[in-house]
C-alpha cells in the first residue's frame, strides 16, 4: 500500500512540489488595510460592486491574530467574489465609535453601501467559510477541498487506506497544513501501523489549526498507541476473575484489550475500575477514559454511551 509522505507527495515516487499558498499577510488584490480616510472608497463605494468584509482588530488582541489569517485565506480563495478591509481600531477609533464596536475581533459585511451581516469574536474556519459563501451566494456549493475531504473520509470508512491517503495528500497540495487533511493522513499512517510517521505528519498542521478537534483526536490516538501494546489477555482475565478488586490487573487488562483493538471492552474495564475506586492510582482509569474519549471524538456513539455511564458512576 503506497501512502503519502508528510510533504503530501507519494512515498518513494517523484511528484510535483506542493502548490504553495501566498504567505499570510502578503499583498493581495482582494485585501486592504483601511482607515477613516479611505473607508468611504474601500468599503462604501467598493461594496456597490462586490461584498466587502471589514475586520476590526488591534495588535494586542489575541483572538484577532487567530481570526485574521483565516479571513485572509478564505477571501483570497474566493478570488474577487468578496473583498476584505482590515481596520486597526487603535489607529482609527472614530470608525469603531461610529459603528458602536465594543469588543474585537468584530467583523461587518457591507453590500450596496450598507452593513448586511457580521459577527464578533474568533470563530472556526468552517464558519468563516460559510459566512463568506453566504455573502457571495455560494452557500449551497461545497468547495473542491470539502468534496475531496468527504471522498477521503468515505475511502477510510471502507478501509481503503491507500486511496484515502492519496486524497488527503492532494488536499495538502492545495491547502498546506489543512487541519482535517493533516489529521486524516496521520490516521492513515496509524491504520498502517506507522505511529512514528503519524507523529511527524501531525507536525505539518498550520499554526491556527493546532487546536482543531480533528488534530487533538489524532494526537490522543497516537498517545494511546504509544502507551499500549498487544498482549495475551487470558492471564489477566484469570487474575481479575480470581480477584475482581485487583484493579492493577483490571487496568492492565484494559490496556491489553486496547492494544488488540477491542476498545469497547477496554472502556468497560476502565469504567469498572472507576466504579470500584474512582481515585485508584491517582485516577488513572478516569484519565485513560478521557484520552479514549478525545481519540474517538465527542460525537462517537461509544464516547456518548461511556460518558453517560461515567457520569452515572461519579454522581450516583
């Protein structure tokens, strides 16, 4: 099975270098730094031709530093269907006062000279993309990258790991560091048994995607794979059967089951430990459950069921 290397190219094969995106903050025909002197031209008049997004920010604003690059990336990808004007409120307090902006980041969208939409605070890139698509009338159209990610997920679902890896690699050529593509490719390496390559791949995620849910899930999965090894569970089952309160044996059994890919059985044993002694070994069982929950994701039926059981135990 041929997988794709962390560079997004097939391992052991010649491939074209990934198509680089313009550096964030680089000059763009669709993005301007605005001021009170240019606001009428850059926003009011320009919005007669195409929607204009105004990003109110300040150098000291942490969330602004997360949101700004995402806005720039999505606007550049729209290729002129929408424009972006960035206004530093420290340098232009009059505009912020006129629009009654009380906190930043604050984003306003103008069309035909009037504000028509907006939001406050840093939001995920998926929501930024939906915001722009709504302004451009393309809300119902999936982007090529989203289509590719869906295809890769379908391939991974039917265990066609090679195909999934190739598609994720294609996405990374189009959008280097894309969190879901990085996570998907790393999962392909985990499925092929190459945990070390999965760790290297996770390092490719772009800075604003490091906290993405998909990245955190794969990081937790890597942690699990590094911490457990497949082992013969028969002796451990015998020890637990002989002494159900041997919590170390039960914990070792849970780890052995996880190493063999029997995650639901491992969850059962860990929950049983919490039920018998929630503080055993500095809450080792509960901490291991948290790692499993993060690896599976909050919407996985196994996570939902196990969380309910854990809550029932802790609050009974």
